[in-house]
């Protein structure tokens, strides 16, 4: 029945308290990606938020349907969810995400002509944006002030310890753990390496395809990784750069561990049994060819379709997925699975006396903090050049566009430069990262102090 309703493998759906299936509500969940909710984690969160609101209406508002809800229901939900007491109370950020999920449902339902009018009250507010004051329309029950949470990041040493103990199964002293039974430690550690060396979001790294990896020749990486607009937040494509060692390890994973897994599952007929597949005839680093489309650019292939891509031979027989990260069944690993991998790594570390609470986004923050520190050091060196040096046009251009915050903004794919200002606050507290960047200034100041008395004697 679910298959006939369009609920394919791995698709989220909501059932009523009596087991009924609302086709319109679940069609909204299926359409989330087309309505700008690109991340799988965000789709899970939005679906959960809508489900919890439906449950509240059922249990606390006399069995009301979401299609009959109004502003009074939302205010009652807010009183319980945000302002109540007990373990079910949520933060302001979580509440606002719930409101955003319901607002998305309202927009979709109005577009589909399933609601006669907006069920909630909206108001116009003036907010301060990076471009200055701006008038926006917001849900009246959304909270305007969200306390900024401190950035959590790992030092390089702590990341290596967490990765090796939590993901690779070593003991804290670096020796093998005889009790370790994990089978995918190297794959999981490589995924963490990719996140921390590129700053990619979980959904972006999860949905990578094997042809998108940059080629490696010897110690050189020939190219970079383009984060496709179809999988990036707010459709903002960008370029990220991979360290040579990580790039080599990625190709090693593809050619050995992953290839061996794919071959085993191919012999077992796993891929021929996939009914919802998109057969790929040819693929290069920028586009692929499927049976129904001559050329399909990666920039237009969303996460759901990426998971359906299967390489086929000349006879149309499937030989394996293009999705980079595969599970034991030879099929694509989803973002929720990686969340579980990180959670188990934290639990393993805790069992060995190591206090870590690492999530995929923690590694993105760690990349931002460390990269900003390195870029600041480069800028300091550039500013410390001799004043009498003549610069070429290209050098002047590099200095003018060498703003470290702008570079971090581009690498992380943020919409506004002001978004990355928060990492400066972290640097205030992690001075060991920037002390090295100030060494050049200290050396020059000391040299200046030695020269200045001699100069003053001749004045």
C-alpha cells in the first residue's frame, strides 16, 4: 500500500493514531526537497516537527486534524512545547525550527490549494541583515531572539584521539583493542577526515558521487570538489579543497574496500533487484548520461536521485552505485546512519574515560576555526612585507581579495560574511591558534625597537 502511495525505501511518512495514511500530508513530506529543504537531516527534522504537532492536535485539541488547525492551536502548542516544564520542553532554536516546518507546510498547502487561507497569524518585522535593516514577514509565534550557542570545535590532537579511539577502535594509548569488533573503522575515519579537512556539511559529504572525486597523481591533487547546488544549502554551489593524503585515501577506499564490497553484492544480484534505479551509461567529473537524458549535470541532481544512480554496462546490467559511501548491503549510506556512527563513537570514547560529544557539524566548526587561524597567519605575513616592495597587478589583486573571513565564507558556503564572525569569538578563547600568527609581528617589532635608537640619534 505504501509503495502505491509513493513511499519508496527510506522515505519518511506519517500515520494517524488509528493507522490511517494522509496522502496530502505525506505528499508534502515527499516534496520537501523541491521546496528548498535539501539536507536529509533537515527533512527528518521537519517531518518530525509536523508529526509532533499532529500528535498534539490529536491528544490535546480534541482529535483535531492539521487541516483544521488555527492560531489558537499553535499558541497552545507553544505554551506546552516552549514555555512548559519537564523533559519535553525545547530550546528557542528548536521551537523556531518547528514553526519553520509548519510555515513550510502552510506555503505548500496554499500552493496546492489544500487550505482556504493561512491558519496562523503573520506579522511584518524589521530585522538587521548584513545589508542593513530589512522588512520580513514572520510567524507571530516565532521567537525573535535566539541566544547564540557557543561554537564547539576540536583541536587537532583531540580530533585524532576521538577518531582513532571512537571510529578506528584503538585504545587511548594508540594500541589495538582486542575487544574491537567494528568492520568499517577505516571507512568511518576517512569520512570524518573528509569533513574536518573540507568543512562540508553532512548532507553534502554524504551525497558525493565517485566521479566527483578529484584525480590524484603522485602527491598532487588535480582539481577540487564542487559541492553541487542541488545538494548544497540554499542551492549555493561552492568549491572545497581536499588535502592530498585524504584524496589518496578516498581513491584507495573506492578502488579496494568499496570495490570489493560492490563486487560481492553484484554477484548476489543486489543491484539487479533495485527497481527504482537510474541507469548510468557514462560519467565524468561534471555530468553523466542516463537512458532518459543525454547529459545530466551534477549541479541538477538532488540527493534522492543521486541515491538511485547505478552504473550499467552495454547490455544494461547494473554493476554498482555511483554513491560514494556504501553500507554493508552495498547500498547508499544515509545521513542518519552517519549520525549513529558518530554517536556510537562518542559512547565508545566515554566507556574508555574520554569525554567527547562530537557530531558531524562539530567537524565543520573545527575546520572553520583552524582554517581561519591559518588564513590569518597568511594575511599577517602578507601585511608584514617590506613597504618599499613594488607589487605586480596580480599580487595587489591577491592582497585585496585575501580577506580571511571572505575565504572562510566561500569555503563553508555561507550566504553572508557576517555569519562567520562567530568564529572570531572562538579564536578569542583559543589563543594558541593565533599566537603563531602574531609571531611575525613580534619579531618585526623587536627588530624595529633595536633599530629605532640608532635612527633617533641622527634626528
